[in-house]
């Protein structure tokens, strides 16, 4: 729904901590009451992963824990901890506008591999691929545990949490432990040497610019110089683009976003697939690893170019309310409430809400006349949510297409989405984004564990060695499979 550039989305909600404001206990409890009422009146999957009794106890315990001398940030941390128990990847709480981390930001660029932190750039005389063991005497395993609550994910999926933690570590660290001007870093080099160093915090802008040079963006694998030009072309490019490996008769189509204008996106895809077919390519790799979603129609159009059969995405859509709850605290809503809630659902009541048992986009889910007829491989990641996850699930359902990489962030059996309402709680200034539809997916493999993201057909994760060498393990696997190597 939101047209946000990659870098803005990546560094969302950069606010200030130095200006925290005190809040009295009564005011904080009132905001918790409002938060609770919003969830219970409008969240369509509130009790999928937690019982009503358990959630009631959590709210009651949290309210009892409130005492004088707390700040708006303390209130934010308490609400985030509650939201984390609901396990809805689209239930977002944004910190009060009084909170900033722009002057003193954690300076290292990190990559999470097997639940451990490794350096992803060579800065502050710490080699790429060094394992960070402690930060200011705190074990990084404890830090990961403490910070996971700040990034919502569907069900028990961890890949989205890890990808978000990598990108927003400095922000979450400041939320949890406060503004820090110096950091004592204990680490182990790739050669096995144990070292400790002290480094100064840096400005957010400086850290953001160095993030563009992550080794895990694999510039060296593509024989490119790691920097702004590479990032803009391969990582931050929101338009679909294709390149070729002629020695293996392979096309690589990169789709970093589905947020493009729908008609323009379809037109660009038609041109691209006509070009691919004219070249008589045998193998097609579609890379969506940097794609966090966008317009569902774009995901449908893309899949229509690689399938030979009609397909489905949704089994049903469900709401518990035909109106936005606690409307006086809503600051914006992108969609018309009457059109997209009341008129859409009111003639489809069920005992506990309203449910549509058809998908109005299904007429578009047919193979395109310019579809590709060779072998297709799709690369996914923990970044894939929204329409990107819908596309990945279509791939998972198709036995003729191979999904590779790590677990997709979007929920396998269902997700919460479609209709967002944006709130601001009156006393703390905490912002809340509530999506009001539960969408049950069309799936073929019913053996997948409930609460999972979308599992790939072939799990391939980055290793420490891959990180150090700048080797793309997923592309490397496919290139070796189809022939031609990475040159």
C-alpha cells in the first residue's frame, strides 16, 4: 500500500531518544486500554497464536507493572512486548516522535548467520566476517533475544526478524538499552583471534551510507565494485530488469519491488519476456530477495508469465468488524472504509464476523500468451512479505518451478493485511498500524507446520565463508546446476 523508497523503508521511524518525555501512570494505562480495545474490536486473527485468557493476563500484568517515573519509551517497550505475542507481521507499533537516534548510532554493519552476528563491512579495523561475541559486556545471543520483539513477523517465522534486526540494529539497540556514545566490542576474527576494541558511536547518516556497501550484497560475485552505483542498479532499483548468462543460456530477472504502477509494470514485463523468449533462453532465474511487496496485481502478472496453468492465491478473506474501531484515534486510512469494509463484506456474514469465499482477482490468474516455457528458479528471502510472499506461495504451489533460499517471511497458511488503519495513542504519541483482514491462502502442501513462513523447496543460506568472500550461495548453486559457473 505504501509507496516508500527502499532506503526510507529500510530505515523506518528514525526518531530521537534524547528527548524522551515522562508520562504519568494513569495516562500510560489509558493508552494501554485504547490499544487493547483496538485489538479486540478489529484484529481478525488476534487469537491465532495466543488464547484470549492469556492475552487478558498479559494486558492485566502489564498495567499492574506501570509505576511513576516511566517515559513514553517505556510505554512503547511494554506495548511492543504485547504485540510480539500476537505474531502478526503487519501489526506495527512506531515509537513516539520524541525518540531519536540520529546523533549516536551503533557504528557496525552486521549480518545474522545461524543466529550469530558477523561484520558485513570492513570498518573500524574489524575484518569482514568477524563474529561479534559481546557488545558492552552483553552477550550477542542475549541482545538478539531482547531485540526480536521490535520487529513483528507472521507466526514463528524468524527470517524476517533477523533481516529487520540487521538493517535497524542501531535503532532497536537504542530503544532497548538507551543512547550509547561508545561501544566495547568483543569479537573473533575469521582467523580465530579473540579481540576487544572500543569504538565511538556515529551519526545515523554516516552508518546508512556505509550500509550500501554490505559484502552480503555480493558486488564482487558480479565482478562489480561495491558502492553506490552497484547498490542503485542491483539492490535499490525498483524497476524490473534482466541480465543474461550466455554460457548457460540463462536469464536472471530481478524484481526488487511490486510497488510499481500496475499498468507500467505489466507493460515492462511483457517487453522483458518477449526479449527473453526471442533469445530462446532455456533457464530463467527470478530474484525477489530484496522485494518486500507492494501491489498484489503485479505479483499476479509476474506469475502469469511463468505458469502453464490457471492458479489461485486466496481461499477467503475475513473481518471481525465492518468499521474501523476506536475511530477518534485514527490519524489516516488510505482506503475508503465504506467501500473496502462495509460494502465488501456486509452481505457475507458468518457467526463471528464476515467472510468472502471468493477472490475477485482470480480472473487474472491465467497464463500469459508471452509466458516463458523453460525451467524456472525463484530466489526468495526473509524480506519477502505482502505481494512478494503471495508470489512466492504461488511458486511453492507449482511443482514445475523451484523456490530456493531461506524461509519466506510471509505466513504460509494465512496473513493479516489488505485494509490498514493508522492510529496515534493520545498520551504517549505511539503510532499503531492495524490491518483488518485475515486472508487464508490457497495451499497444496498441508504438511507444513502451522506458524511457518513459506518454506523453499531448496534451503540455501549464506555461510560465514560466503560472507567473507562475497559469494552469492543461491545464485552460485543454480549456476553450477545449469552450467556456466559465475563468470
